[in-house]
């Protein structure tokens, strides 16, 4: 048996489903604080429900924060348009 086979054999069906779970947006799950970052209740609820998380999409995407601040970027930082 391979290590992957051993791992799959050890996981419950619920844990396997949790590893496939990729429906959350990162900016809904992690909040910036003065001291760094903290996990939100949204993420904790999802982890509790599915016993895991396969991926967190767009964790450090710029546009949700930029939109919240009311700013837009007309040119990328490289100066190319």
C-alpha cells in the first residue's frame, strides 16, 4: 500500500468530503487584524460541518479589499497598460 492508500483508508467518508470542499472564498474566512490575521466564524462553521477543507480560494486576492476601500486601479504596478 502507498502512503496515499493508507491516508484514504484512515479517513471517514465525511473527512474525504471535507477534503473535496472548495466552495469558500478566502476573504470570507480570514480577517486582517492589527496583530496579523484571524479565522472567521464562517470558516470555523465550515470546518465543523465537513471535518476539513480541501482548498480556500482567493485568500489574498486584492480586489475585495480594494473594492471595500472604494479605490480602483487603472494601471498595473508594472506600468504596462
